[in-house]
C-alpha cells in the first residue's frame, strides 16, 4: 500500500509527491517600527516634536521601558489622540505612569516631578472620559497617588506640585452620605440593607486616602470624619 506523505522541503514551499508543489501561504507583511531619534521617541529630530501617529504605534511593553520623563512626553501625545487608543489600554497606562512617578519621586527635581504629575492626571482624565474608570474611582486614584507621594517627599513639596486641596475637595463632594447620617448609620451597619452598606463602604474608600493625606497636610473639613471612620464597614 502506497501512502502519500507531505513533507517540507528546504525551501519555504511545501511539496507533495501526489499533488506536486503547493503554494505557500502568503507571509504577513513585516511590522513597521517607528524611527527612533536621539530622544528615544518616534518622529523626526529636526522638528523637535513628537509624531503623534508614530507614538500611537508604540506598544505598552516599549512604553514601560522608557525613562519616566520620556514616558510622560509620549503619553501626553497619546492623550491628544485618545480616541485612537484601545479602551483596554487606558487602565494599563494609568497604572504605568503613576507607578513610575512614585518610584522616582524622591530622585528627580520638583520641576520634573511636576511634568510626571501632569502626565498622570491627563492619563487619568482620559480613562474617565472613555468610561474605563468612574468618577469615584478616578478621585480615589488621585487621592492614593498624593498619599503615596507624601510618604516619600516633604509635605510642602507635594502641596506645591499637586493640586491637593482641589483633589481632597472633590473627594469630599463625592462622599455619598452626610457626616450626620454616617454617624447614625455606621454603628448599626450590620442591620442595614445592602444598598446602605455599599454607600457607607463608598464613603470609607474615599476617606481612607484623604485621612492619610490629612496626617501630613491638615484639613479642618476632615476632622469630623475621623470619629466616624473607624465605625464604617
């Protein structure tokens, strides 16, 4: 009995003794990579500006390898064309720039940290605009960001670079329950309905970073919440 066997020749084409040469599948076109200049960013060096179309082509793993300030400039260009960015990338970009900023916060100049802060806030705003983060989640991330910076830098430096008062104010406005109602409900939260418990937990999630910030940057508006906070679920 003769068995027809298909085998691969030394060339790219596949050959069969029964059917003869079979055309090989067309190879995918080679991936184009944006040209790199001295700055490490795509685009012509002669203009000194970043080519936004090339920046959109940079994959996340390459962005993660960039130095923090180079990353900030790249993200600024990406945010200007945020509609062209896959929604799934937005959260990864938020996590990337905030983590890189915190990691070098005490190693760079205040002016450089201010650039990273601005890029981080732009990235967060873009994530909120496309619906990847809710308003509450965005505020909590901003508050946690500031609380983390306060662990590495003097409070006056953080206050100068970040809009901490504005962020805390937005957090207070976002709390979904008044301090009077929270004071009454928190001690009996186990007896409440699920919706009420979720409301109190939302308040706690917002208050947690705000009270950490208050340790370094006092805020009289948070004083009353310090008594209620330990009772929240």
